[in-house]
C-alpha cells in the first residue's frame, strides 16, 4: 500500500526535526552507550517540539502568503471596472464590490440585505425580476441590458450578466451578477455615428463644393463664350450694317447705271424717232425726196432700242430658272460678258446638272453671276473659265480668272468694302450645305471653289 501524501510530509518533517536536534545537541559516546528509556522519551519530546515549531513557522509563512493574495484579490475584486455582487433567490444582495456599490449609489454596508431590482428603473423592473427568476431556474449564465437608477443623475445604461452558483448541503442558492456601465460605450457609439454622419456630410459637402467649383468654372467659361459671341455678334451687326449700306449703294449704282443706259440708248432712239416723224409731218407727204433713207434711219434707231430692251429683259429673266435650263442661261450670261467687256470666257458642265433642284441650280447660277461681276468690276482679267463637275456625291464648282489678285485672310477679303459679292456667294453656298473657298495670291490667278453635296439636291 502506497504511503499517503500526509504521511510522507510527516516523515520528511520528522527527519528534518531530528537533523535539527542533532545539530543543536550532538550525541556523545557516553549517551549512546548508556541510553535509557527516559532519554528516548526526552528525545522524542524534543523532536516533536521542533516539529511543532517548524509547522508553526510554515503556517506563519502560509498566512503571510494568503494575506498577500487576499489583499490582491480584494483590490482586484473591489476596484474592478465592473460591479460584482451576489444575490440569493429572493434577489437580496449578499455581497458586492466597491464598483457595484458606486453604481448602486450607496455604501457597501448599507446595500447588504437590500433588494437588487429596486435599483433599476420602474419600466424595466418587472422584466428584471423575470430575468433573475429565469437565471435561478437555469444552470448557465444569461445577459441583458437595463436602465439603472443613479441618485441625482437620472439613469444609466448597463449590461447585466447573471450566473447561478452551485450550492452544497443546506446553503441557499446564490447567483453571481456582473453589472457593466455601458453609458460611455453607447456615448462613444453615438459619437462614432455622429462622426460617421459628419464625415459623410463633409464628403457630400466636399463633393457639392467640387461640383459647384466645376459649375462656376463652366459658368465662367460660358460667360467668356457668351461675351465672345456678343462681341462677334456686335462685329457681325456692324458688318451687316456696312453690307446693308453697301447693298443699298450698289442697288442705287445699278439703278443709276440702268437709268443712264436707258437714257443714253432708248431715250436717244425715241428722240430721233420723234424728230424724224416731225420732219415727215413738215414735209407733208410720202413723195418727199429721201423718204426711204429717213424711214431706214428711224427703223435703225427702233431696232437699237428694241435690242437694248431685250438685253435688259434677258438679264432680268436669267435670275429666274423656273422655266429655263441652267446651262443655256450660263452660256447666255457668258456671251453677254464677252460682248460687253471683251473678256474671253469658257464654260464646261456635266449634263446631269439640269436635274438638280431649282434651289441648287439658282445658287450655282447666282454664284457664277456674282463671280463674273467681280471679274468685270475688280479683276481686270482677259479670260475666265467656269467648270462644273461631279466627284462622287459632290458637285464641284471652279471659277478661275487671270486678273488682278487680292489679299485673302482666313478665307475673307481684308477690305470688307470689296467683299460684298464674295460674302453673298459664301452665304448662298453654305445655305445649301456646301463649302466655299477663295484662293488668291499676288502675281497668280484667282480661284473660287465651291463643293456642294448632292445627296439632297434632286
């Protein structure tokens, strides 16, 4: 049978006592030889005394260790960051630490034997009683949140964790409860939510600020663009006013020229005819000598007047292509140019141009008419060539003269008072979706180009 731990400890203690006694009173030779029963009993008593003294020293050291541990435990228990307390089945407080007493708002001694539920707010007190009853009926811990009353401070949010303690014999069943104040936690959570909300709001504000800055940039850009358009519109308005004045002056000049031509030709012919008729009347008859020559001269004046009237009518009729073909109208225009100015003119065109819409044929005619008029007025040319061709779905118009060139900047004449006809041509071509270009350099010929799409021209 193995010796127990208690017997082993007693055996070690006896050997230590005997060793200590041997050091204190070493045995003599006479004692060993003359050992008696009395001396053995005395030896036993001395050993037992030493054992008791050693046990007493061990107990004293154990007491000091226990007191130190108890002090540490008390500090840990009393000054824990959460409240610890014990209750019995009637919810009466049997023990609690200082933190729990601080949470309940009274001295620890006064809180012993007090009812725990009364320290909770009235609205959660019935639920707390049911919770504690449920904990006592179970063998495991449970937790819930509650409102704890605080003297002069209203209430605070706490988290209650309760766990039943097993009991032995006739002792009452108890429950250990941990109460943790969650007010700071909830305040921190609320602060965090506020911070998150503020951060989100700040981000939204930053996004809105960025958007507003972009809008302001766009507005400033739009303002500059509008200002530029306003300046351009004012410049165009001034240009249109100058063009309008130029057009009126040109119309007045054309009317004056027409009036002079009619006066110089038709009026003269009619005056001569009137004089001839008066002369015949004075002669008094058809048998007057040289009557045939007089009548022939009168007829010549009438034919000249009629020819001039036909020419004026033809020039006016060419502007209306409703019942006229484009190519014959252009040939007539070129022939009149050659007759009036002596400029050699050449025309080449593809036959399908006659199938174009009236607006397109009129535009082509007007552009060529104005170009020839510019050649007559400004170019001092000796020959001009007009070419109408087709490249794919585009009609290409080219007018070339060998006359005096002019300075062109960005496809416009530098001197606006000379560009009325060119502006009119450009507007006509762009009105039907075409592109207009002028090529003119010093000591070289002048070329007018117009590219007109044919997809919607028929």
